[in-house]
C-alpha cells in the first residue's frame, strides 16, 4: 500500500498558528489538537480561503479552548500520596464491581497521555495515574465508567443512560474531567503538569 504524500507549512490566522497539510484527501478538515491547530486540505485548495470560510467556527473554538484552559489552570489539585491513591482505587473497584455485578481482570495504574481509563476486551482495566490529583467523586466516576464497559461495550444510548442512573450529575462530571484533562494530560500542551515529587 502506497503512503500518501503530505506537504506541510504553516500560516497565521485569528491569532493562531495553523500547521497546514496538503494531502490527496477529498475534503478539508480543521482539527485542534495537542500540538496546536491543524488544517488539512486537498491539493489546489487555498488554505487561507478555507479558514476564512470557517472563520466563525475557528474563532468560537479558539475562544472556547482558551476559556477552558483558563478554568483548568485555576482548578485545585488533590494532594494525595501514591499509596493513598492506590487504596482509593482498590476501594472504588471493589465497591463498583459489586454494584455492577462484574468481575474485572487485572486493574493497572499507569500514566496515559489522552485518557482517564480504558477497558480491554479481556476484562483488564487500565486507569490513568493522573487520577491521583482528582477529587474522589471523579475517581469513582472513572472507575465506574470503565467497569460498566464489562457489561456494555460501546458508548451508546444504553451506556449513557446507565451512567446517568448511577451518576445523575454525569454531565457535570464529564465537564470536570475535560477541565482536569486540560490541566493534567498531554493534550493540554507543554508546561501544565501535576506537582512534582508527590
């Protein structure tokens, strides 16, 4: 299979520096990622014209992300020891596994760049060590979310409905997790990390 050729350069627009990728694709696409905004265009499409066409959306997304980063910077991180966090996770897993009537395989903790947790097809649960800095209710929410995947694999209406039954404030919890994501995960960009040495 041939690799598609990509030409790259950058342009400034709306106070942002866009990486522009020219690729043999059908449609243009704008993405705001962890390394800044990226515009992918087919050959022959004017990148600046594309950005101007999507000006309102670009500016709205830029402003929303800036506000989220400001809010995230003001979040209070929980000071919790490693052993204290491990104990909290064990307690949450035991409690939620019993409530959901599931039997997870191994539960591991490791630093993850983009997710708070994952559930593998063989029943293993992986949780992000960055959860150590989050309030107890969000740790419990993430643990429950991953354990529920042992019953309902996909994030469809049934899964979301069940999470709302278990956590009536699920939408608020998701918003909080997004803000903590800006503060702690790699997708927030350089310079925003949990306190060292704790």
